[in-house]
């Protein structure tokens, strides 16, 4: 049909003109004067069919009139043919168009947006809080509205009516639409250094894996510990506990060191995000995340929030002699028990599909030997692998000694990533394709922003004052107050998207309440500092490392909340029972 419509009438006459020209030239040889005149005037079908004698008898005027009439007849014929062809094509296509229209009209409407059931439940939570629960007199209306939107957003993140980033963005939009927050307030957390440290950690992991260095390191781990998946998880957890005192950022350890190794181990075992995630990757992710709290709590320099907790305790007059050594002595026993118990608990609650000795099949006990052979075949490090080692080594050194030279963890990560981009180890296209990094940037920034604004509007202080008032009216002993405050401190973290933010907002108030009830100051200060590390894995937004590991895509949200809640309570019990007994031995109370 397109071919018919693109042919113009003039183009259709062109072949006829060419034939007439050729005939006229031949006739001109017999009748030189008038034939040559005919060949100049027109080359038409009527003229071309005339005999030499007729052409010779025409006058110039007659010849011109005949030629014009021939041209008009040719154009009329071509136009008629084209019109007929179009009409025929239109008639033939009419049934098709009509059938398509009928099919579209008869096809039922199909909703392809958010899952309506989870969406309605999530929105209902916010509506109930906003309109059915009375706003306390001490809370400004904007803070109450923000709390309703925040709870609705958290519910949606659990029920997933939309992907995590999309639902978080919808919640953020509502804060601006309802004029609860200004645009600048809503997006203020986009400049948070922890969030960008997480994004850069994803980029480091990308380079670590795609250069082949991750495969090499993973194969080495299999060689040493590959006789069981549980052995792998213990090896990774213990190595982080050793590295933690020198690398005071749990997020940096998770994203820059352990996530790349875990992704490589999982890939070697045929475990990728999606249907094969539970083969190995999901188990290693959860085991490492849950153990990171114990690694961070073991030493004072293992996490940034530890140092902040100690500063806040000192502001209340809590004096700790030889703080690093005292911290380690008090924390080492419950931390070691937690590190030994957690991988086994995760293994029982969330078992990997690969549970036999082999990393590749369930009936091959020679994985370490196979790994050693693979390492031999890999040969020496490639140029890109050596560049990754050099840039990452520099970054880790800056993470360890950055405080002494005034360089933050995120600045060190920016420098390391810039060097990798400059040397070509990773390209900007690789960074742009890392969807998990950008998705995490959006949803984690949304939650941190809402949480910080709740604190800024005074809701968090209202909550802590309410708890203090209830405790004062119960007339309990310091031991009961001590336990109850720790339980409250744990569950309040579901409203926070940062461990450091909760320390800054609540730690001082809770320590003051404990000491006011008669709790020993050193016990109150150290236990609150330990506790801040123990709830970093209860949700995917509870900490920077939680966001890093969830962003890898191996574990879904319901599983994250289920395991996080169970193991968070287990952590409290380990540090409360085992730690409490050990602290009694040390004479802290």
C-alpha cells in the first residue's frame, strides 16, 4: 500500500515520455524539419504512435495542440489508476481496521499498576494515624502528618505494592504535596555522606567482580573453607571481626570488602539474584549482615556510632579508664558468643540450597582441590586486577587512618573510585548501569530524610519524654528500668534509618534515665553503646550495611524483616544474658 501512495502522476508518465522521445528521434531522420520540431515540443504517446507522413503534415500549432491533449489524457489515466488503487487498498484494509477496533473495544481493562491490596493497606495505616488517632498536644500537626506518611511508607516497603524505590518516592511526594515538608527538606538527605558511601560501595563491588578479582578471591575462600557453606559463612564473619577495629565503618566493610566477595562466591555457585538466590547468595548475605552487629560491638573503633556514644556518655559525666581496652574486655565474651551462634541460627532459619561439601554440586567433596586447580589456571593477576588491588588498598588505608589526616570515609571512597574511573578499571557506563546503587540512593535517602525531620520537629523527644514519664510513675528498681529502656530503645529503631541518628537523638536521654533510676554509670554508658550495633540488621533501612546487602537483590523484604526481627531479639538475649553474667563477673554492677 505504501508503494502505491508514494507514486506521483508525473512519475507514472515518465516511461511514456521516454518511449515517445525515442520514436520521435527515429521519425526525425525521415522528416528533418517538422520531426525535429516535434521532438523539441513533447514526447507523448499520441505523437509517438503517429506515422512519419502524419507528422510531416502537421503544422507547428497543430502539433503543439495534439501534444497538450496527449499529456492531459496521460495525467487523467494515471490519476484514475492511482485513485482506484487507493480505494481498493482502503477497501481491503477496512475489515482489518474494523476488526482491530472491535478487538480493542471488546478487550477488558487490565490494571497494570500497583498491587491494589497492599497499597490500600499501606495507605490505610497512614489514614488511621492521621485522622483517627488524636494528635498529642505536645506534637505539632506537621510532625503528626509526617509520622502518618512515614508509617504508611514503611508498611508499603514491607508489603511492596510497588518496587521499593517507587513506593518510597510516592511517600516522599506526599510530604511535599501535603505541605508537610518543603521540597528542600524532603530532598535534604540526598547529600548524606552515608548514602553516598553506600552508592560508591556498589561501584567498588562492580569493578571487583567484572575484572575477575572477585572470582579469584572467592576461589581462594573455597580453597580454604569450601568444604561446607557454613564454613564459608564462619570464615567471612570471623575475618570481618578481625578487620573491624582497623576499619571504623560497617558500611564501608560491607560494600567495599564483603559484598564483592559474597557476590563472587554466589556467582561461582550459580546463585544470582532471582530464582537461584537461595542457592547460596541469600544465606551468605544474611549471615554476614546479622554477624556485622557483633563485629562492630566488639571494639570501640569498629563503628562510627561507638565513638559518638562514648562522647555522649562523657558529657553525662561517665568516665571510663583506658576506654579501648575496657570496651574490648567488657564486650568480647558476648560478641564472640554472638559470632559463633549467628551463622548457625541463620543456617537453620534460612538454609541455603547448597548444603553439601561442594560449591557446585551436592555430591562432590573435592571443592577445595578443584578451587586450587582453578587458581593455578587463572595464573598471575591481570593489569585490571592489579589496579583494583592498588586502588582498594589505598582506600582501605585511608579508611583506617583517615581520622588522623582529617579525611572522612566517604571522601576516601570518592578518591578511590575516581582513580578506578581514571585508570579505566570501571567506566561511567558501568556506574550508570548499577541500578541497585541508584535505587538504594532514592529509598534510603527518603527514609533518612523523613526520620531526621521527625526528630527536627520534636516528635522523637516527645516519645522519649513520654517513656520517661511512664517509667517514673511505675516506681521500679533500676534493673527493671534498665531492661525496659533497652527494649524500648530497640523497637524505636524501626522509626530510624540510621544508627548514628538514633544515638544522637535518644542515647543521652536514655542513659540519663538509667542513671537517674540508680543504674551504674559505666554499665549504662557501655551497654547503650553496645546496643546501638545490635539492631543494625532488623530492617533493610536500619543501617548503612543493611541497605548495602539488601540492595544486592538476594533477599526479599518479608524475609529481611522476619529474620531481622528474630535475630534482633536473639542479639538482645545474648548480650543481656551472656553479657549480663560476664559484666557481673567483671564487677560492673
